[in-house]
């Protein structure tokens, strides 16, 4: 079977520090896959490597059947890989509407996609002309997810979507991700382990820049001896 | 009490409608010039974080290129309409040539240095300035045009309607100032629409805030950099062509140095990289310049160097009270 995204024995560096030490994983069409592990084991770098924001020094990243290693990030994004990054990365000086417009890849259909985003996130409609920098964290997370939605992406790389949000807002974000997951595959980095297991079909456990364990999420709990060893 | 008498005199002087009108038109014309000479600099810094020290010499090249078109074809374009039409041809030519030059400069010279500290870009663009100035000097000497003094032949191509002072309701209005104001407003509006109403402008505003995020959304930020650098240099050249007709500036090699300092003042006062700030700062500096020029070079007090001093006082005041500039956001332009 053809994987949508496949990382094969990927080694990635920041300067001289070796972050990914032979990471391999894949995401299939329609799947939601969680990437879990302690802080600093290379989860965010894995997403950045997939997008070629931090290209691998060796190993390959295959997307939709093509080797994209070393390509330009905007080309990979155009091919249908979306990013919902940590800290949401709003264009704070742009309005909510403009933030979403930037993410629309088909210039002919900007309005259609904008309507789609506001249908999916009705709350954003009333903020559409407000600067994104002035929104609350939860609202910004919705804008970030909306940007992923309107890009017509087949795969969304989602980094710490619940970080810094109040519990009731986290539930909204989780619902939004479930909705988005009906159209696209998700590779999800999430510290909140129960939430990650709830959203995902499968998970990879990372440690020291490598995948050390992989399984389906069914019946998995953080009390599992094997898993707890890598999370605490 | 001579100072007191002077003060009263000064207030009375500015109550004269003729003087008020003169200050208003001077102020608007100078504002147009300041906004235009700073626009290219602020666009380039805003998106790319590159301080283009070649800005001044590119203005001078624009002035000479514009002058060249005017002088070459002036004989076949006579009358007010002909000359103004020719001037528009000249600015289109200048814009096209300098946009292409700026784009090529970005791809070949600036791009390899993005990952280096800003000092490298400053040294590079400063070096480009030295090269461009000497090349310009060689070309001018070859064609027997005095490089160090104003190019009067180019100024002589001004049509009559722009050269003279018109009588409007008994007030003297200089044709050149009206022309500068109209062109300044048109170009400011053009840049504004480009930035706020076009898809490319949206990419530029997004990319200037977070280039990495814009790329991850599918925006070709490299291409946007090339376009912005090209358009920024093109506008800079058009500003030079406008100055070519103004005897206070005129086409000369020194124009580069004359332009660079006030352009930086306007950009810094407005807030590095914000076009809105540059427009507001240009208007502010223009009016302070016009007001102090009237005050210190009319017969009240004779101190011809003071207007320039006041422009720099605005800069000092801004840096002390609001270092990020009037509309600046801290850390805009960083990568």
C-alpha cells in the first residue's frame, strides 16, 4: 500500500546538534496518527523535517509517492501538506480573514474557501476583520486550524494544539480537529496523552530522535509500563 | 527685547494668507518627495529586513535615466501636454529598467547573504553604492556631462506650466509643487493598493511578519522577495526622475547622498518597515521642513541650515521617546 507520508531513516540537525537520529514513520490516507514522547525528543523537528523547513541531512521524506527531501517548503505545501504549528504562528498584524486568505492556494476560489472556513468555525465570522494578534489563544487556534482546512491539504501536521488552552476550549479544539480529520490525514504532536489517544488511530512513541514504539491506540493508557517509561 | 519682537513678527508673518498657502503647498510637495524617496527603502526593509544602502545611488541613477529620456526626446515633444506625456514615458522606462535591475541584484547578490548577520547586507549594499557611483561618474564624464553639478539641461525640459508660479485667487502656487503633490499621492495610493488589495500584497505582508509560516502555507517567499526588491528599487528610481526636475535636488552624483539621509530619517521616524508609518512620517517631516524653511530663510531670522537641523531633531526625538517609530512594531523585519 502507498503511504501518504513516509519518513525513512531520517537524520536531521540544527547546526551541529543531531536531533533526529534515524527516525522512520508513515501516515496513510485517512489516518490520524499521534506522535508522543517527552519534551525535546524531536517531535516538532519531525514535522519540520516533513515540511522541509529543516531538511534532513540524510534519509528520505516521501510525500504522495514523491521524494520531497530538499525541496522548497512552499512546493511541499503546494503539494498538499499543511502545518498547524506550535504557538499557532498567527500573522498578528493581518486580520483573521487575511490570515485565512493567505492559506488558500487556488487564487480563483478565495471567497468559496473563506465561506467554507466560516461555516466550519462560525465564531470566527464575527472576528473576521479583527487583527489576529488581538484574539484569545483558543480563537487563534481555530484560525490556525481554519488555515489548514482552506489549503485543501491531504495531510495536516498539527503541533501541540491544546498547549496553553483552558480545558473547555481544548474540547472545542479537539472537535475542530475531528471535523478536519474527515477530509485529511493528521500527524499530531500532543503532550496531552489521553487527548492524543482519543483523536488518533495509531501512535508513534519517540525518544532521542528515534521512533521506539508504535501501535494502534485502542485500549492504550499512559499507565502502560512500556509507554510510561518514555513519557516521564 | 529683540527676541520678543522677532516672535511677534514671526506669528504675524504666518498669519498672512499668502504665507500660509505657501507653507501648505511647500509642505505637501516636500511630503510627497519625502514619502517617495523613502517608499522603496521601507518596502525592502519591511519584508526582507535588508537595509539597502545603495538606495541613494539608485535614486541618482533614476534621476539621470529620467533626464536622459527627457533630453533625448524633448525636441519632438513640445508644449505642456507633450512634455508631461514624455515625463510619464520617462518614469515608466525608469521604473521598468530599475525594477529589472533590482530584481537581478536581489537574486545574484543579496540572496546568498540572507543567512548572514545584517552587517553583511549593509556592507554589500554600501559596496554596491560605491560601484554604481563610480560607474555613473565614468558614463557622465564620457558623455561630457558635469557629474558634480546639477544637470541643468534635464531641468530645462520642464514644460512651462510646471516651471511657473500660477496665480490662484491671488495666491502664488508653483506648478512644480502641484505636480509633485499629484504624483506623490498617485504613487502612494498605488503602493497602498498593491499592498492591501492584491493577493501579492497579502503574501508580502504575511511574509514580512513570518516568512517561515508563509512558506508553510504555500507562499513562494523567495519570489516575493525578488519582486519586492525590484519594485522597491523601481519606485526609488521614479522618485529620482521626479527630483530631476526640482532645482532644490536635481540630477547629480551627490543626489545619492542628499537623498539617503532624509530617507532614513523618514523610515526610522515612521517605524522601520511600515508603509503607513513612512507616509505619516513623510508628511510630518515635509511640513516641519516647509515651516522651518519659511521661518528661518524668510526675512524673519536668517539661518539657512536650521531647517535641516530640525529634520534631524525629529529623528533624535523619535529615537529617545519612541525608538520603534510612530507605527513601528518591535522586532519587525527580523528573521
